[in-house]
C-alpha cells in the first residue's frame, strides 16, 4: 500500500538537496535527472502495485493538454 503520510525525517533538507540536484542543468538535463531518479526509486520500491498507486496519485487532478475547460470556455 502506498504511504502518503509524511515520512521524510528532514523534509526541508531533502527539498534543498532536490533543488541543488538541478543546479546548473538545462531544463532537458533536469528532466533526464528526474527520470533517472524516478527509475532508481521505483527499482528500490520494487512493488508494482505500489508503483501503480503512486502513478495514479501523481496524475490526479492533471488535465491532459488540450482539455483545459477554463480555456475552452473562453474560446
């Protein structure tokens, strides 16, 4: 089961390290680092059901490109 409760001992330090990870990278390089990090952490988790839950949770509330109802209402 996916744990969505706060579970990082020092979240501010983690956030700072995550930001520092992207220092001096182009947007494309940053996306490559993010993809590598996702794959490394996914391998560490290893449980396909948990990974699917995480993917579903991450996608919640994201409107696919071209389906933004606010922009469509203004057109």
